[in-house]
C-alpha cells in the first residue's frame, strides 16, 4: 500500500473541516480583523498561523503523508 491513500482513515468530518478551514482562511484574509473582531496584528498573525497549520495537518492526513 506504499504511496496509496487509505481513504478509510479519512472521515467525512476531516474533509468537511478542511473545506471549512479553507473557506475561513480566505474570509479571514480579506476581512479587516481589527474592525470585525477587534484583533491586534499580533493576534491576527497567531490565528492565521493556527488555521494554516490545521489545514496542513488535515491535508497530510488526506494525502496519506
């Protein structure tokens, strides 16, 4: 099974969460974080970093890496 994706280990929840986070990062990047959520630049960077890390984590699971 080298290089093959084991789709049984990837749930629909994972796929849905990946899609939702990809949508969120887009929305987050085009929004004014200060105005919308009262976030400082430092807070914004932390949130964006977490979302990106979480997306990468799920993508690795989906891709079988």
